[in-house]
C-alpha cells in the first residue's frame, strides 16, 4: 500500500537520525552541494522530507478520488 510505504520511509529516516543522535550526540550531515546555496543534509533527511511530501500528495489524491466516487453514486 502506498501510504504504508511512505510511513515506513518516514520512520526509517527518523530512526536513522535517532541512531546518529544517540551514538554521536548529533546528526551527521554529509551531503553538501557546492554549486548551489543549500544547507548540508543526510540521506535520512531526504527520506523524511520526500516521503512526507509524497504522503501529502497521495492523501490529497485519495480524498479527491473518494469525492469523485461519491459524486458518481
């Protein structure tokens, strides 16, 4: 299920950052793009951010689809 997959990715990113926080006392950020002005981040941040955005888009789609089904009945 799409929403379950998004939740798993959000949870995985959160656990990744939590492990860094417990082991190191801080989250290790290692992705820095020098060609643009953007904050440094890590893969767990990508998982949380992209999955959250995807989940919101999916939920909006589901609400829209259910509304269309109710209209047709």
